[in-house]
């Protein structure tokens, strides 16, 4: 058996994989508490991650003998600054990926514009390096105490093995990595006021990074020889779960955030549009990723504040698409509830409705909500295309993939077919378990990974395309602050 551990922002999922890559068991922890001490701040106590892991393992023990687990690997939310001192104690709560306090430090990093060619990205508040510079300025004693900086899933690795490693897909999101050459960059570390001694060792996702240490093995019943492998950042792990490792195959995730992920054979970049250019967790592979910070979180916001439901939103959207000629009297919605990454990299922009009129009603607001999210995703897609990446197949995953009308809007905007799969919300945990399977059995991706089964394909609608493209230009003008 092979164990995949996925540390999410709000909970932990663990998944057991069998020798035929069949799912034997999937479990989830209780919610992991999140702290927001000030506006724009987002923190988590790493002790809650250990508690969540304990909850998951205790559920697994009820049904399986952990001594039969051959290998373990990880997936986790990226960029978090988990700082530990020389005694291996956590110095302060982890500053998370969606924390925006360090935007000024990003400008400090990019004063030397050559850093973008090394990191492959614009410096963003979500990344790890500016968080540490913020600590240097505002928490100097904590900064001076840093012996190691670990990413969230890598803190779990340290807990289980006592080893300091970070796989390259996760390390690429720190702004300390030379992404093309897949190694720590002395220049980026120096600009970030860090030393290579404070970094974990880098590894490929399928590299072994130790074994379960004795006290953990005895506590839970693991075999003393249970191997632990590098793992991946959450989106790279989900891609492995989907079988996406060859250039030309990409995923569009309609979850809390909206992410388009595509593997590449070479290091590509488009930092002008805030595209993320990272190493993949598989050797000699990279990936590009666009990130829309608020995707279905906009839907949840509307449901909670307007006493709505998924059923109501689905029915309204279907009805509007059947009478699309009336669409130009509908308002516009900017979906930036928590700022935005791709393509504008603006942590301060916020969501808003525009051009509401006396005949604006609940139905028109619902349509505008979904259309605005779709425009944001199309903005992401257009930025990704500029890199020259091949996008032969796009597989749509996440909660939003269950709404055919929404997928129709996206297909019309992108002018391409979109494939719907059976992918579940445990895909990152499944990918982590697959990484353990690949590493333990010393397999190449082509020997174990295949593309997901397609349930249906949704293509563009010519009438929708023309109207939507015109409305997109108008929508874009509201952020730019001028008419187009």
C-alpha cells in the first residue's frame, strides 16, 4: 500500500493506494483553524497540521494495518513560511499563501529586474521570500532565530522523518529557486536575506527523502523501513493524480481558486502577466500555471449573502443561455474578492458590480456573477497562451465542472473544446499516493500514468462567442479604469 497525505488550507485528506493504483481508502480530518489577525493576514499554527495528520492516521488504523504501507508522499498548499529555530521549534504561526501583507517587500525584491529571469515569476505577496523579508522588518527577533524555513507539507515530512527536504515543484514557489536549473539560487537567497544553510535540500518529487522515524513508527504501527518520497505542491500533485505530465495536456480547476495548469518540456515564462513558471514534481519537466484567487469562492459568497443555492444558480444560468439576445442589458461583475494574481498581480483590487440599472434583478446578478468569474478565467487563459505552451487537451475539474452551462460559456470564450472528467476533490491526495508508488517502484511516468477518462466534451457556441467577446472587452475596461 501507498499513503498520500494532502495538507489543504482548511483540512487534511489522506488516501491509501493499492498495487494496481486502486483507491483503498480516503479519509479527511476535521477543519484546520485559520487565523486572520489583521486585514490581509492569513496564518496557521503548524501544530494543527500534526493534529489533523493524527486524526487521519487514526481513521486509517481502524481498517488497515499500517505496517503494510510501503511508501508515503505528500501534497500541500504552497508558499507558506514555516520557520523553525535551532532547537527545531516553530518560531511563529505559518504565514500562508493567501497572505498579502508583504506587497512592499515584493517591490524591494524586484528592484533588480534580473531576478525574474531566475525565478521565472513576478515576486508576489503569496510567495515565501517576501514573507521572510516582512519578518526581518517587523519581527526582527523572530527573523534572527530562523534556522530553517520549511514549506507546510515539508514540515510534515520533518515531523515524520526528521529530515529537511523540499521537492522542486514546491520549492519553485519560494522565490529562492533558480527554476530553469532546478537548484537554490544564491542571488535570490541573498536578495531575500537568507542563507543556503537555512534551506532544506531539494529533490524531485519521486526521490526518496528518508524513512518513517522510530518513534512515529512505534506510535502508529508503521514499518521501520517505510520509505518517504518528495511529493509535490498541491496543483502539481493533482496533475499527477490526473495523469498530466506530457506537454499538450492541461487542467482547468474550478475550485475555491481557479487554476489552469499545463506541463512543459522546457522552462517557459510570462511574468509580465503574472503566470507562474514552476518546476513539475517529475524529473526534467516544468509547468506553467495561471491562478485566479477567487473562483467558486465568489459563488459561495453570493449563496451565503443572498440566501441562494447551487440549484438556483444553475437554473438561472441555463435559462439565460437559452435567451442570450437579452444579455447586453445585464450588469458586469469583477470577481476579485481577495485581490488577484494572474494577470494583474494586484492584492488590493476588490470585487464589484458595474452598470446596474432599474431593471437589474436577482437573475441578472446571478448571470453576471458567473460571467465575471468566466471572464477572469479567460483572462488567465489568454495570458497562458502567450507563453507558447501547447494546450491540446484541457480537462475541467473541481466543483464548477458539474455545471454544463458554465463550461459552455468558458468553451465559447476560449473557442475550444473542454473535457469533463470524473476527477474528485481527493485528486491531490491521489497524486501524492501515486508519487509514492512511482518512487518506490522506480517507475517512469509513462509506465504508470494515463490520461483521465472523459465523461463528456463541451464545445464553443458561435453566437455566445461573439457576444461574450464584446462584453469581455467592456468588462476589462472597469479594471483598467477607462472605456475600451
